[in-house]
């Protein structure tokens, strides 16, 4: 999803109202097959998280290994089309793509196989495609990023209180993959979580322009540490950044998977997604011939996001209690991740910028009741505002 949705909100909303998935019963029992196309394999966190979700689906629905065909390390090019065709020809009734660049190829194949249900993670074109058999999905990871930011902010406060740094030195480094809305939404929600407990914090974001490059992620984290960042987080798929932090004694927050094994003296926690929540629900629906959302996005309330174990060796003693309180607040609505009172853009509130019109008018559909309502019925994140307190390199 690695682009903003605000330019297509109206059109997608109209089309999305027309389609809600296939109603024809696809298959059941031993004849039912699911095909999955991965961008990587179990050696990088993003794909590993998807694979865990698929395993959860298999266990929950009683599917055998023969009923799930997994294709690993499929790039975002014509090979994704070939992989989807092969899965269709092998009899899969439900085919899933897991990376942004897979989407256009899945749409091609979905047109050719209207009786097969397709779902794509991180994309935005399903509703606009007009296809009854095409879906997008993405858990509301901005929620768990915010919570992981709270853990990081508490750590910064502890470093300030102990005299290790001053309040003015509470600078975070963030290893980002691409300057897309998904990444911007993620680093902003993380930052707002930090700021909720450590208001003096600032952040510098540097991009690798790759989803998974361990060497480059490690080097980027090292460069941020050299730029006087005292805590590191990431929206990148490998253990490169935590490895750099462990070597330099800098606390870090990971993504997708628990990083404590890699950085036992540095990792605080990780923002994570439970893809199994969607995979189980959607596969069950396909088996029963039932519909499900064209655009699916759920968060803490549905068990679709979480933070991994808090490392008591590095995190503050009150971190778990604070996490529990914030998660409960997100669930009951008392905590709004993108509370518009907590950030400005160029010194102005987003409400003021929307009222002034111009390029910011397009965000009006997302801003309601004092908050930017991220995802707002769409699978893909749309928050791509560059807020004050964060710089990009």
C-alpha cells in the first residue's frame, strides 16, 4: 500500500459498496486448497509473520499441508503473475498475495479466474477493480506501533532521569523502507506514542528503498546512531537494525517479530501483526461460500495486532502496565492514535489546513471528532502527512 489513498477515497467508496465478495460456495473439505505467494521466506520477519498466520489458519480450520500451497521468494514482477496462474491451475480456490507489488498481477489473474477468490495484503485497488473476487487486507498496525512507541518513550524518560541524556537529546532514529503512506503512517503513530509520554522527543527517518536488505538496514541504523539518535525503530523487514543496536548498546523497537533473541541487551519490544486473524476468517468464508469485506482492516479489538514480549532487561519496570492501559484505551476509544490535538503540520492543525483548502482538503474524509481516522474503511493506510518534530533524510 505503499501510496496514499486520499485521492481515490470517493471512487473506492462507491465501488466498494457494490461488491462484498463471492457468494458462490467455492469448496469444502479435503478438496479445498489455498495458495499463498510470499515476497520472501522464513528468514525475514515480514514473510515469517505471514507464514505464522497461515499456520494459524491451517490449525484453526483443520487443513492439511497438501491443502496449502506456498510459493516463497516471489518478486514483484511477472513472476507473481506466473505464480498465481500456477496456483489456479493446481486447483486453489483461494489465492493470497502478500506484498504491495503483487497486487496488479493478482488482479490480472482474478479477471481470468472469476470463480477463484483472491486477496492481497497492503494494497488498495480491490474496490476500484470492480471485481467481485478481489480483496485487500491489512491489520491496523498503526495501533501496535503507537503502543510500542509508548514503551520507547518510557525508556527515553528513564534515560533522561538517570542523566544518560538530556530531554533535548531524546532523538529517535527510524529505519524506513520507502516514503509511502504505509511507512509514514507507521513512523508517525510510533512517534505519537513516544510523544504521549516523552514530549521532548524528536525523530529522524532515513529510507533504505528496500523492504528487506539486512546490510543496508544495519548501515542505516549505524548512520542514525552516528547522527546522535539514542533509540532506533524500524519499518523494514530484517534484523539488520537491531543487530546494529545490540553492537552499540542502543535500545531499539523492532517490527513483525520478537527481536530479543537478536538483541537481548537492546530490544524493547516489536510492533507486530497477527495475519492469522484475517487468514482464518477469510478462508473459512471462502470454504462456506460466504462474503467478507472487500477492504479488511482490524486492530486490537479483533486480535489482529499486538506488541511482542517486553524485554524486562531493557524496558522500564512500568512498561507492561502502561501498555495494558493504552491497549485498553485504544479498544474502548479513549485513546486515539492520531488525535489531531497532538500534532501539527507546519505549525498548524490539520483541521485548520483542511479549512484553508488546497492540497489538504482531500483529508477531510478522514478527520472527524478530533482524530485522523486511519484506514477509515480501507485496507491501506492513508496517513502521509509530514508532521512537526520529524525530519526525513
